[in-house]
């Protein structure tokens, strides 16, 4: 997952830690810390470890890049699905209301 490498680097430097020290405290390899700071990617476990030792909430560390293709595809699907599900819900609700009213009127 993508994370803010700048926030990790800044928090590490504010504590006066080297990358090696951060790796040791977070129980990560030096290579993992280097990858995080250079490539802005980390596994879920790495994110959890970094958040814990750097005292950074996950929501602040994770990045959400809306320009990524998978985000754009999801946004397009949601733009179609939300109105469609709203119409289906309204139609079902109206149909059920009519059935209930007919049932009450017939009784």
C-alpha cells in the first residue's frame, strides 16, 4: 500500500533516529525502511509497526492517490452504481408499500 514516505522520514528525523535505528525499534529490516522512504510502499504489517513506533495514526500515514487507475475505475463504477441502487431501493420500497396498502384495504 502507498504511504507518505515524507511523514515517515520526518518523524524518524525528529526522533534523531537513523534508518537502522528505526528498523530495530520497529522490528523491521533496514531494507524495508529504505524501501518505505524511497518508494513510499509498505505492507500492512510494516505500516502497523511504523505507526506504533512513530506514533502516527494510520489515516495520516496512508495516502490515497485518486489519479491511480484502480481508483479511477472504482470511482466510475460508484458513479453508476449509487444512482442505480437508489432507484432500485425506491422502486422496491414503493412496491412493498403498495402491497401493504392493498393488504390492509382487502382485509
